[in-house]
C-alpha cells in the first residue's frame, strides 16, 4: 500500500529554533511537495522537488528551505522558527506528470511559542 | 498561474439530503482536475479526478463531479449524504511549474457538515 510518512505528528518549538520536518515515501515517486494548511486558506505550496537535489519554490517559500538528498526523503527546514509559522504541514508525493494522484502524509502540527 | 476557487467555506446539510460543493478554476486551457477529501486529523486522499473523456466522473462512495469547460467549473455532488461524509473537501488543479514539472494547486476547502 502507498505510504507517505511524516516523522512527527506534533511538535512544539521555541521562536528562533531551527526546525526540521522529515517526510519519507515508499512509492519511488519522482515528485515530492510540502504544503502548509491554515483555516480559511486551504493548502498553500511551500516548495516541491522533482528529482534528487532539485527543487522549485512554491507560493510561500519565505522562511523555509528544503533538502532532498535521497529520492525517498524530502525535508522541510525552518531556519529560525517564528510564531506565524505555527501551522499544519503536509508532505505529499506523486509520479511525474499532472494526471497522477498525489498522496499525502497525515500531517505535522507545528506550534511555535 | 492557475487558481482554484471554492466559494463555500462551510456547507451544513441534513442526512440523506443532496449536496453540491462548488469549484471554479481560472484557466480554460487543458487541465487536470481533482477532488480530495480530508477526514479529521488525517491527510488528504483522492476522491475523484477528471483527466479527459467523459465530463462526468464518479467515485466509489457515491460522489460525482462534472467538468464544465465553458464555465471553468468542476462541482462535486452527492444525491444523498451520510453522517460519515462529514469532512473537508478540496478541489485541485495541476499546472506546469517553471521547471517543467507539474505542481498541484488547491482551493481553500469546503467543510461539509452532515446533520442527523
């Protein structure tokens, strides 16, 4: 069965901390995505990756960076967490091409205090 | 760039009543359209998708959506809802990014609340 696994479901971090959110997929998908989900704003794309070490900015990349050193793993990094980054973060993956189903992890709730 | 509009943020409906969740997208060029559902405390999962061919697509649990190119709409319908359909529903479209890779653009979601 298809699986996208996010390493942490719930995190609480302090303002200014460096935060790593990890995501692993077991489907050999080329493309991986990070979204944040906020009430009333839906899902907004932060970054996506179309190959190892390749990435493209989404709609809200400010304050975030990403890393993809292996095909199955895509990390989201908050260099210096701020309270306005408190949110639900969703990782997803899919095969190349826009016709394919995108598979999501269960999400990581991040609270920055 | 594509955008997706879901005008209804919340839709309350009584059990066994019909429901329509509206979705409009911004571009009339060839698109791939999707509806995803999110149950509480879970990630999103695919409900149905339109790629080409018949403009009416169906899901296994009784939902259907109709692609209307002239109105750039992809509304989701169910003739009779159940309590278990209570969830948030997201409309999405895929578009090509700067790298030539497709990315997926989501709407703001519609919370369907089915009342007993």
